[in-house]
C-alpha cells in the first residue's frame, strides 16, 4: 500500500504579513540599477580596528559558547557607557543582556511580559516588527498616531489609550521613520503619565548616537520613573556600521531582566562569542561612539543641501540616519506608487511612510536613508536634481 505524501495546512499566526516594502524596493532598486536610499543600512565599511579585534578574538580561541547573558567584559562596557552618558548605573551581572540584534531584543521583551489579551500601545508610524511581535505573543495592538507631519507624541491620545488591560507601550527615539527625537520634556510627560500605572516601557533607542545640532539623546535610563519599568534596547550594529552582525543589548531592572533572560535563553540562548569580545575591546575608546553625531550630521547636511535644490519639502532630521520629504510639489501619485516611479524613472529608491502605518495612511511623505558614502549621496542628488 502506498501512502500519499501529505503536507499539513498551516493556520498562519501572522496572516496579514507578506513581503515587506523594504524587500520589494531593494529588489526593484537592484533591477533598475537605482541608488538604494530605501533600506536603513550603510554602504561603507566599518572601522578596520573593529574587524581586527574580532579576528584577534577568533585566533585567541574565543569561539565556544559564551555565558547566556553575554560576555562579561561587553556587559561591563555597556554598563559603564550608560552610566557615563545618562547617570544610571545598571548591574552588568543582573541588568544587561547581549542579544542577537535589537529586533530579537524587542520580540523577547514582548514575549516576556505580554500575555494573550494584554494591550500594547504602539505609536504610528512605527518600525515594522512591533505589531507582528505583539500578535505573536497573543497581545492586542493599540495604535496611537503621532501628530501627522511633525510626528510629535500626542499625550492626550496616549493617555486615552491606556486601560486596565494595557501591559506595555513601545517608544522609539530617535525615531524610525520620521527622524524626530523625543525631548526631555516629552520623556518627563511620559514618566508622569505612566507613574500611577503598572505599564511597562519598551524603549527602542537603536539610533541613540545619531542626534544632531548639539542636542542630547534623552534615554529612558535618564528618568528614574521610566528606567524602573523599562527595557532599554540598543544596537551595536547601528552604532558601529555592522548591521549584518546582528548584535544588540537590553538594559532593564533585575526583576525584568530575569524574565527577559528566561525567554532569551530559549529562543537564541546566546550571541556569537568573538564578536562580543571584539566589541568589548573596541568600546574601550569612547570616542568611537561619541564621534558618531558629527560623522552622520555631515552626511545629513550634505544630503539636505542637495535636496533643498529640488521641489521636495524637507522635514526635520533631528536624529537617526533618515530624511523625510513631502512630495506634494513633485507628484500627485500616492506615496507607494511615487517610490516605484522614483526608482524606475529617476534611479533613486525611497520608502513610503504609509508602509509604517497599519492602515496605509498616506500623508505625501517618503523616507530616504543617508547612511551612505558621500559619493553615493552625490550620485543620488544628481539624479534627484531632475525633479
């Protein structure tokens, strides 16, 4: 008797998720030989000294499993950095965890605290992993829009969204995709709003070292009422131009970290050893992250100066490595169609801001990434000058 092969039917946990706009636009950029200013990653190399540090760790035999929470030297380096910059001392042993990138860190934090039926507030537009992460945990997504065009937090709407079922709120500053930053006043308002509640904060701070014009990054770690309830997420990949290494870190109070690590040890267990040792050695010189605002502000200024000669309306770029523009004076096309046209006809890829809203809200704004070689930016600007 022959038994016919049978593939069971999967009931998708993420039925609304398809191919992301980033994948679509990058593929189109490759097909059309366009300058890809869509996806947020550098096209330049990291510091050779960082590669050397990782190479030395490999050659020294540091290639087996590290401790689950991360190499102690790297956790100590992170704790020292946070204390120096924000005045908050986290215990490297009990409150700092090295992760396989910031995306894994955010998912792990959500899985650690969110139960089926819990509500989690997200501020739209938002990074594309937040909503699927909440859904995977069985939570209910509560969307609160940032103020259109300015992308400032609307605390009246945030307050109205908090209910007895609210488990957490996700905040991202510097913000992807809008390139805005939260001020100290914003953070104090959030601190006061959450003070009488048991709501957790997941603070996505992966662009922490990309804040411009002399302004400071207002980490949740700076505010005691927020730090006490927060998972503060950062990214070595963003900071040191090595996004493909996928190494991040979470700082959180010991009680929160204990629950975070319970999930962490069973989804990735730990993060590759030689890279952790290399990063720890590289962080010994604080200038390697303290110089980052000047490095990226120069690229921002170069890009903005070129865009100012086009019909785009420039929105502020206060932080991150993104620049948003209003396309109203350039085209009547919806954002997504405009980005396809821009890639195909002009040879520059961008991302529609509507992709960062669950309902596809279109406000005539698209996002460019300027984490590129100056020559790449100039090529893109030469093409955009045709508009």
